[in-house]
C-alpha cells in the first residue's frame, strides 16, 4: 500500500512538471527522463520493480497503438521505402555496430550480451520523435518518415532483442534461422493485426451502440492484438501497429462523434500516465541499479555510457547518407518525384531520440538466467540504456530547434495548408446547399447559407458585423430545430469531404485530426442546444 501511495504522489509530480513543460514549450519526453534522474536521488523512496514478464504487456501495446492511431496511413504508404530502410536496415546496422563497440570496450560483455544491448537501444521512440519535432515547422514528409520509422523499427529491434535473449538463455543462435524467423514473424504479425482490425471494425460498425462500450473496446483492442500475435509466435508489435493503422484510417465511419471525442481524450490521458509511469519506475530502481554496478569504477561507467551514446548517435549519420543517395542514383523516378535537400538528411540524423520502448525492453530483462544464476550484467545493461536515452533526449532533443535555425530551413506553413483545406470544405458545403436546399423556407435557407458564408468570409479574413447572422431576430422553436438539424446534416457533408480528402492523402494528418475534432465538438454542441418542447 505504501508503494502505491508513493507512485501516485510521483505521478502527481510528473503531471505538474508536464503542466510546466507545456507552459514553457519544453518537450515532455525530456521532462520525463529528467524526472527519472531526480527520483533516483531522492532519499527514502522505496525500490519498486514490476515483474519483467509483464512490463511489455502493460506498456508496449497501448503506447504503440496510440502512436499508430495518430499516424497517417496515406503518408506512411507514400514513404514506405525510406521508412523500411530506416526501420529495418538502420535498426540492424545500429544493433551490430553498438555490439562491436560494447564487446570491445567492456571486458565482461560477451557477444550475445553486446547484441542484446544493441537491440535495446537501436529503435528510436515514436512518442519522443513526435513530441520533440512537433511545432518545429519540418517538412511533412520528413515528419511522416520519422513517425513511420519509429513505429516499425520497434518490431525489428524487439525481434533482435528476442534472439539475443535466446542466445544468452539457451546458448544457441543461427543467423539464417533468425533471418527467416524475422520474415515469418513479421508477416504473421501483420496478418493477425489486420484480422483483429477487421473484426473490431465489424463489431464497432454493426453491434456497438454505446459510447462507453466503444471506448472500452478501443482500450482492449491493442492488448488483444498483441497477445494473439505473441501466442502464435508472430510479432506482437507489428500486430498492434497494423491494427492501429487499420482502425485509425476508418475511425470516421465506425465511431460516433461523441465516442470519438471520448476515445481521443481517454487515450491521451492513458498515454501520458504510462509514459510518466515508466520513467518513475526506472527512477525508483536506478539507485539499486547503480549499487549493482558499484564494482566498476565511476570513470569507466561514465566512459562506457558516453561511448555507447556517441555510437548510437553517429551510426544514424553513417546510414542515412548512402540510404538516401544510392536510391536516387539508381532510380530516375525517385529523382524526379522526391525533392532533395541535404539539410533534411542532417535533421533526420539528429532526430534519433530513444525513449520509452527502449526503457521498457531494458526493464523486461529477466532477473534470473536460471533457477540458480542471476542474469549477467543486467544492471549494467539497464544503466547503459538509460545513458543512451538521457543523452539522445537531452542533447539531441534540446539542440534540434537550434540546429534547424542554423541550417536556415524554411518553416513549412501548416497554417497555409489548413486554410486551403478549410476553403475547399466550406466551398463544397455551400455548393451542396445551393444544389439540395433550394425548396426550403427562404428565411431558413438564408440563415443556413449565411453560416457557411460567414465561415468562408472569415477564411478570407473579412470582418463581418456582429449581427450578420440571423439579423438579430429570434427564430421559433420549430424553425430553430429544423435549422439545427440541417446544420448537423451539413456537418456530415463537411465530414464526408474531409474523410474523402484524407483517404486520398490530400490532407495533412494533423490538420485532419484538428478539423475532425472541431466538427465533433460542433455536432455535440448542436445536439445539446436542440430545442425540446415541454
């Protein structure tokens, strides 16, 4: 009971610091990792450790599902080549190079343990990438690659992690078998993810008619997808990501406006709590971990942490240059289709922040190798992983805005794109009114059309008189209800056009979610304002 009280109080502290970070525009992942450091030096706090077997189950499915839900499938599909290069090739390249340096640097570090360390620190974190790059005005394609890479690379890194762990615990490892199993696990994981996604789509579409049940099902879906894939020895990570992408692309057709608002709110809260909790847990264990590596000198620990962190940062640059240039040299189509800017390569190379997935993988290391033998170098591996997370988040995360400024990268104007999209939607709705509501009562038609003309004029930055809408006249209850119902129908026209644009990839994911939420809130307000006769 005392431990639960401590965790709740620390979560309050994390929530307060999150509030401060938003107030001063400070990336939340950096706040969380610094919280972990602060917690580790507070005297008197208990050591709390979750069972390693359940760390993945508690943290990975919901965090990956939330990240997948906010990733555009259209952008993901258009950038599948660079995403695959980064999410598979770069992960394995990082795993190998980190293993080489770890084995060379640390005498006790065997090859399987070195590869295990490399696998844990190889995948950049989706949450960190999104949080730190948000608002920096980066090119949308670069953002799509970073987010897509951070989703898929978890599967590659965790497969390498699994086989390195097998080599340590079972003592055998065959490279060609590992490669074949990686392909089989990936295909099976994607297939199970699609199956779960389709089943849940059908359930939401045909059977669910209650907002609370709908939200509950969304909370259970990632766990079902993950556990089912793991049961059949597929990639649970890829299953969750696939299910999330599949359902997110169809959320406009399966959820009501009320359940969509509720779902997004609850998932944002859950995501924030889980991210805070993982760093609280590492903070509460860090003192014990440091004590567990006290047989090493302080200088050695600092050097090892610094070298592994530098290797993780630099290996990304070693990969990104040939991975970008070679396809352009080979394919004329790529050269014509994709604009090249060397500055984007630099930004991509400097955006490899590690975070919660690497931390969860480190905490999931078994305590015992067998019934009598402790897992070798567990505390040292967790320490090195934390060094990498701390270095990449603090050094790269804090300097990324400065680097963008120094490179003189022109900010991408998402506001201009948003204005264009809003213009298209409002113009389409006005055309729908003119084509379909010409037989309405003149006053009703005038007020309905005026609402969208106001929207259109506001987009053109035209100032309108305060009494433009309705001319100061009060409408009767019956007319008011008709007016409200037509507004709701027209909101559905706006939503249909927005969904169509999203489906064909002509709307940015951030803009899509923002306008969708506005429409949902507007529909909620209109239903609440509906006049009810006594």
